[in-house]
């Protein structure tokens, strides 16, 4: 079975970990292939190093190296180098890079500087974290550098990097619009469109519909591939009872004029979505042309077991025809 997954950071990574746990418990080894198409729209260059937050969160989570409480960054991390950068007065200081995490960014930046594509670099990083041995191929959505900026007005109308809006300001500044720099010249990374077209199942984890899934869908060819794939496409709602599962998806949706509801988010995907898995509190959600199914318990990935049940339910819906 070939499974394609479009993924953002923490929510997508936890869903993927649950999916792999479910597959390990229910399928013979070597009978499934999971291709993850990761958002790179929130990438940023810091201290001269290229940082890919969503890619790295997936690597660390599936490679058993993530800081569990935060859901991102490395476990047992230290910040001595960041502290020294502070002493030198280097900015920014609102985005903390741990010592172990920095090794990833140094390796990525060195390989990119040697002329490797982001796809090739990501494959090297994935090998270090053991993803191929688990039947997982991790692909960036594009090899072209893409960065999301947010237009805000805090007395001065200006554009700031998405990471500054998200990490430094916690999305407290109302977003007027998102500007995805580089997306107009992006092409899907090698293997991305083939993974969607050749999949038996396509899954959308509860990732941010605007700045994660939405950015991936903006890569030329991705949305068309989803419309044309023979696979059933099943998504998991990132909204429960009118509030995001985590993060600031509601603030992102507001910038588009889209309500923070399970059915409104599904409405962003109706041209290719077959089935939408929602929390029991949203069981009455109705989306024209899309089958809505309520999960049997809270749609929260509190631990690996809960994530596995959610991923398993989504997979089963795809296998029975959505």
C-alpha cells in the first residue's frame, strides 16, 4: 500500500507517528510505503543557516528525538551557543536554536552550499533519523526557497516573516494577508506529484489549513494531482468546536475571512477531498460533496496511542472508499 501524506509541523508529525504505530501493529513489515510531502513555506535563514521547521519537526518526531512537551526541537537540548550569540548582540533572539538542533541546520546549510538540492539534503537528514528503515520517504514540497510573510499593522503597516509573527508575537498581531515569497516560481520537488498520483491513499493530518496544507497546495501541480489521483483523500479536522487543536489556525483563517469551524476548513479542500474526520462535537458538520465522519472519541492526539487510533480511523475510511 502506498500512502501519501501532506504535512505541516507538530500536528502533522504527531499524526505521522501515530500512523506508523498503527501500521506497525496491523500490517506485515514491508507492505506499506509512506511518502510525506512536507511544508517548507515557513522556512527561514537565521545566523546564516537555513532552518526548515516543519521538516525538522517531522524528522525529530519520527526519529524519536523530539522534545515531547513542546512537540518541536530536540530532546535534552541545551542553548549554550544561543546564549553566546546573545552576548555578541546577534539577532534575532526570539527564535531559539538549541545546540543539537543547530547541527541539523549547519549540515543542511553546508550541503545546500555545496550545490545539493533541498530534496537531496532532506534525504540525507532522513537517513540519519532512520526514516527509510521505517518505510518513510520524506520530501520537501519544493526545492525552491519559499518563505511566508505576514502583512500586519501595529501602527505601521509592514510585512514580517511568518516565524516572527508566530513565535515572537504569538499571532497576536491581526494578519491582513499572507504573502508567500517564491511560491510563484516554485515547482514540485522530484517525487511529489508522482507520490500523489500513484498513491492508494492520501491523508491530510490536522495541520494548519492556511500556512501548512494551504502552502503545499499552492505549489503548482499539487492541487491538480490531488484532483486527478485515483486514491481516496481523507482529511482530519484541525478545528474542534470552533477552536484550533493547537496553535493559531483561527488567526490564520481570519486573514482569509474563513470561520474557524470544521466545516469551513473542509470547504477549502472540496475540489479533491472525499472524507473529513471530525471531533464528536462537530458531528453535525455538513460539507457539500464531502462525507463527514465523527471520530469515536475526542480528536486530540494526547499520546501515541490516541494518535494511532485517529490515523487508523482515517486510513480505514480511505480503504473502504471514503
